[in-house]
């Protein structure tokens, strides 16, 4: 508003000066004066008229620069120059002299120059409002449109899209191919634009659609899924630059969408976009295609950020430490080794439960840093224990599904073994059945590489249902861990006893040893011994121990 008022004042001043100069030039030409004396200077009247006329034309061109979007402002300078042209023509007709021809030529030239200037500004203005690659309205126009809509209090839904695998497409096929993908996706999304629905190309690989008015969640969700399905069809691209040596390939694209509603979710355009972006982040972490924003999601995002901050501080300031839960042979109570568990203690002495930081870490790459910490510290702490005790206790370390599925995981473990000098045969890597639900080939390859150097592999939480029996038979594992949930009711439930017996039998058929976790009383222990379970861990014989207590247990005669 303030900008508009300032522009109007400037244009009014420029127009007033231009009109005054034209009329003064015309009046001066009507006088029978050959020259004008100013102080000691004598200026020819024709020269003075020429200067004032050119000044008038200059002010007209400045008006276009100040405000070129307003129709009135575009017409005003042209009208003033046209008026000057008419004045020059009338003067030539009245006097029969050609002294005004230079002024007439200047007026016509200025008239053409202003038109060219307007067209250039209009083209540049259009370019500043559209995305170069897709031709869609850009982020600037999106901000203006959404802000104006929210100011008027109009109900609207914002759908914010992200092309998930765009970086991979750029890396694999080249930047030109990335541009082709953006253009094709935008063309497919345009099919759904109508009834005042607006489509915008945002920064990077993001798009936005504004749906005006009230629209039901079900209807909107259906439309957005249609858009995603249409956009996700294969796209043909060239590898790198289009040339004789280029070849056409097809690439897969994937869109994810976050939705927020005004005024239900936000009170202004900034909050509305932020909420939609948060919904996208949530959708990516839950493998959903369309997610509607809600307040609970914001709380989860806040908790996630706080947990990530805690983890980074703990890693940096050594707040993490390890405890060791002993594992025993079921029939002899001989110490097999320990499962290593991570704990966190802040400088003020307060402990942070793993349930607070492990789930958020698994949603980010921080879980890989935690795994590395546990692996390295466990090996470094337990290597002297093995050397001193002269016994081959097993150190069992948990590894996340994300980590075991990393292509370089086995190499990183090998590097830690070399760094610490830890004997591979005393190292056991615990993985969960969930590790095989994604990147099965990479996971199995990592396991095989570790097995080749003598590292043992335990399958944790067995019985939770992620792995089929056919997959289990192909896995190079040494130990099956029966999940605690199967042990809890073993004393009272015949079905649980039969199920545990089947799992133990299956493990032995696979040439694996079997351990039950969460064994809490003598009755459970007796039943597991009767079912020939090889090892147990749990409160019945040993709670997790601080490092010094674990060392003392290792030094006791077996």
C-alpha cells in the first residue's frame, strides 16, 4: 500500500512537469523571440525549446519505469508524447516553417521507444513470474496468491508436492534429463488444473496446488492420489546432452504430498506452507503418498528435533555409555557372553530412556552414528576383558535395519575390528527380521562378508513375522533369538509352549543355536530347558550390568 502511494506521487510529479514543459515550449514558440537572456548567457529560443522538449520526453520514459503494470500509467506518457507531436504538427501547419521538424522527429522516436520499453518490461515481468523450465507460475506468484487469499479469509486447501527421487535422476541421467522430468511432471499435473485450481512450480523439485473453497478430505485425497498416479508414470529421458551419442531411457518418478487447510490448520499463508511442508516430511518417514497435516504431527516433529539434538549432544559430549546383559547356557548356567545395550546419562545425572532417543534416531541417519558408537566402544571396552580372562566370551551388538542395508556396512565393521584388534569369532552382530523387508540383497551380502571373516550373526526378535520360512532357510545366521513376547505366557499357555518348541526345533534344523530373551522366573527357565533351548538371557539370572560389574562376572570361575 505504501509503495503504491509513493509511486502515485512520483508519477503525478513527473506527469505535471512533462505537461508544463510541453505547454511552456508551445507558448515560447508562439512568441516572436529569437533568444532568451539568462544572466550573462544568451540562449536561442529554438535551443531552449529543444532542451525542454527532451526533458519532457525523459520524464515520460521515467514514468514507465516507475510503474508499468497500471493501464493508466502506460497510457499517460504515450498521451503526453502524442500531445507534443500534435503541437509540433500544428506549429508547422500554422507557420509553414520546418523548424519544428526535429522536435516532431524526437516525439515520434520517443513514442516508439516507450512502446518498446513497455514490451520489454512486460516480457521481463512475465519471466519473473514463471518458472524457466516448466513455464508454470513460480514461487513469487504463489506467495502473492496465497497471501492475498488468506488476507481475504477465503477457505482453501494447499497441496505441496515433492519429487522424491529427483536427485537420483539428476545424478544418474544428468541435469538436462532432470529438466525434462520436471517439465513432463508439470504437464501431467496441468491436466488437473481447472475450476480456479492453481498450479505452481516451487523451489527445487517441489510443486504446489491451491484448491479454493471447501472440499472434503475424501474428495481431495482422491484427486491428489490421481495426480500422483498420473505423474508417476515412466518418463523417457536422454542421458546428458541431446546429441548423436545420446540415447533414450525410461526413469521412474515418485511424488509425495502434504496437505494443509486454511483456516483450519493455519492463520496465515506462511503457517499454511510450513504445515504442508511438515506433512511432507511426515509422509516421507511413514512411506505414505498423501498426508493431511494435524497438530499431533507438529508435536511429533518437535519431539523428533529435540531427540535429534539430544543425540548429537550425547555423541559430542560422551553422554552415552554401555551396559552388558549376560547370556547363559540354559542347562549349565555357564556364561556365554553379553548383549550390549546403550544408555544415556546427562551431566546433571538424569538418565534418558533408550525409548526416547532410539526411535527418533531410526527415523534419521543418526542411528548409523549410534550403531558406530556402540560397535566401537563395545569392542574397545571388551577386548581387554577377553585378553585378561583368556576366555572366548561372545559380545553381541545390535545393528539397525538401515545400517545393515548400507552397501559399506561390512567394510566399516572390518575397519573397526582392525582398529580395536577385537577377535571376529567373539563378535556377534544382532539384526532384526525387519532388516530383510527392504534391500534384502545388500543385507544378505553384508552378512555373508562378515561371516567370511568369522563374525557371528544373530537374528533378533524372531517370531515378529517379517521373515518367511523360505527366506530364513537361505540366511547365513548362527543364532535365533526368541522374542520376549513369546516367552511371557509360556507358563500358562499351551499354545505359547508349542510355538516356542516349534521355533527352537526350526532353529536346530537350520543348524542354528537358539536363545530366549526376557526370561524372568524359574518356571520359564525350566520349561525352556525342557524344550532344549540352548541359551537364555533375562532377569532370572542376570540384569544388565555396568562395565565394571560385567568384568567381575567374566573373571569368576565358570
